[in-house]
C-alpha cells in the first residue's frame, strides 16, 4: 500500500509503502526493487539533491533517512502522526503532523524540534526558496504559512572560473569553476552556467559533482574570457568576474596572392600570409611539384618573399606554399608557375656618333630577349634580329639588339623571358653628349 511518492534527479521513482514499512525503487527502465526498511507506516516521502530519501513514519512518529546505497537510519523524531515531509535547500527536514496539528523540524544533524503549529490535520507540506513552509490542512480546508524568523543573505556570487584552451584546431576551451560557498538560504549549487564574455550565446554547464565543462564553437585566434553563474534550486546568482583569457588555436590559413619572379637557378615568391589563427606563424614550407613533396624554408622565416634556390634554369615549376605554427601545418596555397632563368650572356658595344647601344646575346633555346634603355622616367625599346658571328672556323648564332638613344645617361638592360616568366636583367650604363 504505497502512500507517498517522489522522484530523484536521475528519474528513479520511490514510494513510501505504508503497510510493509519500506521504500520501493523503480528505475526509468521499470526495474523495481525494495530499497530499504523505514520506521512504522511511512506516509510521506521526499528526496534531497544528493539522492538521500526521507520518509515520514506515521506509525512510529519519526523520520527515516535512506542513502542512495540503501542504508536506512532513523534521523529524528516528530510530533504525533507525521503525514507529509519536505526538505529545504540546506537539508532541514519538515513534517506535517496530522495528529498534533504541528510542523516538526529536524536538522541534518538529527536535532528535532516541534517547530510551529498548523491548521487541523495537516496532510501535505512544502517549502519555497525563501525558506517559508506551507502546510495543507485537511480538516480545516486551509493552508498555513510558517515564516522563518529571519531571512539569510542571498547566495554569494561565484568566484571567477579558470580556463585553458582545448587542443589545437578543436575550437574549444575547458572551464573549471571554484566551489561556491553554500548559501544558508539556498544551499549548495546544483550546477553552474558558463558563458563566453565575448560571445554570450556560447555556453556550457557544470553539473554537480563535476567541476568543469568544455565549451565548443570558439573562433581560433580570438581571446575569450568566461563567467560562471551558480544555480541553486530554481534560482541563479549573478555572474562571476571573468576568468583568465585563453585563445583557441588552429593551423594557419593558406598563403594567398602568390607572385613569382625568376632568378638565376632560383625563383622568388611574393605572397600574402594567411590567418595565424591564434599561434604565430614560425615557418613556411614550399612544394615545387604542385604539392606532391614539400620542403621547409631554411633558415626558418614567415616573411615575404621566399627565395627558392638550386633550381634548373628554363624548367617550369608549380610552386605552392603552406605555413607552420605551433598547432601544425596549414593548408596549401594555390599553385603559381615559376621558371628560373639565367642572367643573359651579353657582349655590349656602342657608337657615340650614332648614339646607339648594341647587345650581342648568346641565346638559350625557348628564351626570348628584350633590350630596353631608361633615362629617368623615359624608356626606349630596341630592335632585335638573329645574326651569325664567326669564331675561329665556327659560325655561331647570336641575337643582336640595338637601341638608338638621345643625349644623357642611360641604363641599357637585356631581360630574358620564357612564357610568362621574366628573368634577371644584364644591365650597363651609357652616357651620350
């Protein structure tokens, strides 16, 4: 004959069994067991935040306490015929005593008092957040309110939590709360709500008995601090002061806007660095074959441009770059075509009478050449033709380029080009009167 029922935070159901003087437990899956014996004829039952069960024993005028492990003890005595029971946030037990029209109070240590009077035959009892007790009086069709003689201070603001960044690339932080002091009015917090100050919608919850939670969805490279609000029953404290700042990290973003310049057996690649994502970029890696194999820049540097030496002149390379930071290696850039070219071999000559400069170039197959001359902002281009020159018994092919100039000092340059790649120039200064 179950006469009272309650449920704990895990969804387990408990009944106070009047005739058999014990408590039954029914799990969420429906498994039923006899948890523990009680005093005589239990009529009321309740559970606290720690999972302890309390019964009001009408037949023996006392209260039983049953731990989650099923250990049953008599906590304290009551007035005559306790019919209902409740527990406040600090663990005090109250019973509505049908036979004596009173309310009994039993402290967590087991000290019992006849605490207050109620109406006729109180059959149900509850407590609010302020510690007020309410009794439903069966015979007088009334409700009694019993007000504490003093109101304790509200719960304290939690101390600032501490935070550490999660693993690189996870976009997480682990936040640990300091235990809040129990409130005389509300007891121990059942949970803490953690919020990112810089993005308040990002939250996680620390539930007792845990002391930390992992907050996800954080942006790499952004510094975050966190506050904690303690929840006590259905009431929350104000937010704590912020935690220390943490910055989630991730691998760097890909370099962009690659521009290749050719050198003699080398190429120089200008680029725009990608996002550092919370950890300084410490080096670059480059690939000459569109990302199949990679080499680290030596000595290490993250600056632009990067010069890659030891290449074969006239060979086209598909160059990609990627950055490195403490979180790891970032994504590769788009490829840029780069062709190292040798500085042209040029035999220079000039005529002061005609004010001309001629460059006799030893050509390389597949490479074209351009002769230009500059004086300040003024520039002139030469004309080129293929010629044969005699060297001993041999006749050698050369490229002859000539530019006609005016008075002044000019810088004449022969620049090689293969496809879209422009190589290093061979230059010489001339002055004409």
